[in-house]
C-alpha cells in the first residue's frame, strides 16, 4: 500500500485535524453545562483517527475498510452534533460551517481510502504473487 505508518494516510490526517478542531471547541466553558453533548462530540471526533489507525494494523484490506467505515460513520455523526452545538449556543453558524467543512474533508478522504482498499489486493496477496514470479 505504500504507507509505513498510519500517520502517513490522508484519511487519518484529515480525521486527526478534525479531532483537534473539535477538542478546541469542547474546551469552552459553555460545554460544562452540557456534558452529554461534550462527551458525544469528543467520542465521535476521537473515533475517526482511532479506527483508521486500528484498521491499518489489520492484515486484510477488507478489515481495514471496515474500520475506515466506522471512522466515516463517526465523522458523519459529528455533522449532527455540530447542528446541536449551534442550536444550543455553543458554536456560531460560521464555526459550524468551518467544522462541517473539516468533517466533509475527512469523510471524502475516508471514502477514497475505502475505495482503494476495496479495489486492491491484500498486502499478503501482493507478496505471494511476487514470490511466485521470482526466478
């Protein structure tokens, strides 16, 4: 696949950037009165990079794609939480737009990774094919 570490994967990088933005917003004092939303935002934001990293450690692309789908679902969940955060007065409409843009970038990157994983052979298969071709 060409990645030495999970940190090199664009989908992980976008998910991590999104997580950092959400963490910054969640540090606001207004969230002290809304612990449930605070907790849900942080959990969903942390899920993206966490699941992509875990998927990277799997041997089969199918497993990696499954974990990436979980990350993507959490990123989509964040879109709903951003609406609730705006409705509750924790973020402005402009901040919601910025956060949604970051989430959509992460979702798009996850979709690209899933497509790649579904359309390429497992690393083990690549290695076995090369071994069969060796003289």
